[in-house]
């Protein structure tokens, strides 16, 4: 036995990350609410799991992809690396709630995965972590 719960699976990881973000951000139980960094990393892991899980979870990457393509339609010539860097700046410098950080983490992951270079490596690493956790 190599894990506590056996094989979680990628769909299971997507469900678990969704529930963790939904209830962990607000908190109120025995454990403190999730902080800023756990929300960001949790959002990025959730985005990775959504993309890999498919099915009903495919709606999230499809919605984010549509929004990013719309941004590219409004500003022709804007690249995914520019969008990913813009999102990173917003995440790092704007005062955001932990819920906003988690949501932007999901969007950032999708933009980063399409950006290539360091951004693509980062998103691929997160996807690999998601696969290992599941």
C-alpha cells in the first residue's frame, strides 16, 4: 500500500480539489481556512485535473479557453505568454480574496499551459504533480 486512499484517479482528484477549494476557502471547521498560496496552488492543480479529467470537468477549460480567445479577438496579436504574464502580475500585485486567487489560479494554469517556455514547463510540472497525486 503506497497511499492512504488507494488510487484516487484524475477524476477523483478533480472532485477533491473542487471540494477543497469550495469548503476550504471559507473554512469554519476544525482546520483554518486556506491561505493565499494554498489557494493559488490548489487552483492550479484543479485546473490541471479539470483538463486531464475531461467529461463534465472539460467545461472549465473550455470556458477559460473561450475567454482567452475572446481576449485575443479584442486585442489581435496578444500572445498566450502575454496573457499568462498579465494574469501573474494581477495575482501577485492586486489585493485579492482567496476565492479570487483560486479562480485566477485555474485561469492562469490554462494560459500558462498554452504559453510555452517557462510557463509551459511550470504548467506541465503541475500537471505531472496532479497525475502523481492521483
